[in-house]
C-alpha cells in the first residue's frame, strides 16, 4: 500500500511538472517575441539578451517536457541536463560578445518603455513559476526539473538587472548600464551552466514517504540541489 502511495505521488508530481513546463514555455515564447523586437528597435544588448534568455528558457523547458513525456523520465535526465547546460553557455557567449561590441563600438542603446513594462511583469511572474517547479522537482528527485527551475530563477535575476539598466538609461542617460548588466548576466549563465552540466546532485532513491519536515525526503547527508540543504 505504501509503495502504491509513492507511485501515485510520483505520477502527480510528473503531471504537475508537465503543466508548469507548458506554462513556462507559453509565457517565455510571448516574452521572447516582445523583448527581441523591443531590444532590436532600441539597440539594447541587455534587452536582446533578455529575449534570448527567454528563447533558451523555452528550449530548456522543452527538454524537461521531452524527458517527462516518456515512460521512464530518469533515463532521459542526463540528455535533458546537457541541453539545459548548453543553453546557458550559448547565452553567455552571445551576450558577452554583444556587450563588448556595444561598449567599444559606441552604439548607445535607446530608451524602451515597452521593454521596461515587459521586464517589470517578468520580475513578478518568474519567481512564482520557478518556486513551483523547484518544489515539485525536489520532491520528485529530478535534477533536470530543478535545473530548469534555476533557469527560470535566472530569468528573474536577469529581469531585475535589465530593469535597472533600462530605467537608468531612460532616466539618467547611463547607456553603459545596459552592456554592464548584460556582462553580469553572462557570468551568472556560465555558473548555472556548470551546475546543470554536473547535474547529478539529486538523491536517489527518493523517499516520498519521508517526514515532510525533512524537506524533499532525500537520504541523510545529501547536499544536492534537490535537497533543502543543497545549493
């Protein structure tokens, strides 16, 4: 009976992750279109990087959706993690190149009211999606789901940084804040990419019948990202 309860709980968590992934893909697809359009018009590397991060978030979420669409998600986890990690690295390279080109090329970004409004909305929405997926991923013991939630959380940090850069440029004319924010994003993306590439920090087997006070129910001594004590 206990085993049946654990199996039922895992099925519920897998369905929840699929729904959260679908919501993430939908939101980020819309966000990417608006951000890339507004960033191109304003020549804002930070806003374009924000849009590309949304594209990468879609690919990351799609990798997790692919993983959980099969009968044995655990067997697909490593591939999903590689896709997520590669997305982080690609974002870091592009943003770094474009930020340096902006600084040394003197191509000052223009003000973008649409960009400011879009990023402000993301500062509110992204933390909610990230928290929900990270909680479900930790309980299920899925490193890829947790990694994807970190990608979503990175979008939150990026949103806050880009928002600050856009506001400083619009209010004070500090155009250099835009590429500076972009370079900060690149550093964070590299760190998160390394974490996803290593990506074997979840405990297995997961103890779904563990005391809720123990967090995700990982074995004693676990400090991986799926555990409460993990990074």
